[in-house]
């Protein structure tokens, strides 16, 4: 009986001292960015409220858990039309140009991994299908060599 009680006490101490802690967190798949004189501010849906706030000469900085990745901010120098967005892994884009040009496009996942790339002609509807898509934000870059367009593509289920 003493061994059973001793085993129970040792088991209880061990299980409470090495237990995992479950913390509440969220992963944002929607959000926005702003660029003001080279200062980039980003926010995401699900980001927790104020963690820390610094105000220097009228510019505020709010600390959260979002860790930015290095992608060019959304730009549309080529007049690309992208739809639907959000989507379920299938979308299309077209570049509205007066003259026909060859375009290169690349699709990246959230970690910056190249999913696929290809070439297409302007004024031609280009469908893209992500095989077994994971919900989240993808990044599409379209370029003619001199002009670039980049977009966030939101894949939902």
C-alpha cells in the first residue's frame, strides 16, 4: 500500500512538473500593410491587442507576434487583373496591355517557397491551380523584365 501511495505521489509530481502548457494563439490569414517613407506597418486579423507601444516624434510602433517575411509589397505596374481572391486554390489573372508581351509569373507560399512558375502572353487569361492547397496567404509575382506586379492571394476552404 505504501508503494502505491509513493508511486502516486511521484507520478503526480512528475506529471505536473513536465506538463505542456496550452496557450491561446491565432494565425492571421487576412490583414493589411502600409508603407510611409520606407516604414512598413503590417497587421493581421487575429493579432492580439497591444503588447507594447513606443511613440517617437509622432510615429507609433506597436509590437505584436507577427513576423514579416520578405516579399515586395503589393504593386501593380502591369495592370494585372486577378480573380477570384479569396479563392480555394484556383484563380486566374490577365494583363491588360496594348501590345502583346511575354510575361513570367511565380507563385510562392507563406514561407517563400516557390510553388511553381511559368510564362504567358499578355491579354491572355492564365488559370492557376494549386495542387492540394493549404489555406493561407500565397504570393503571386508577374513580370515582363522591367515592370513588376505582385499580389497576395488568399486561399480559403
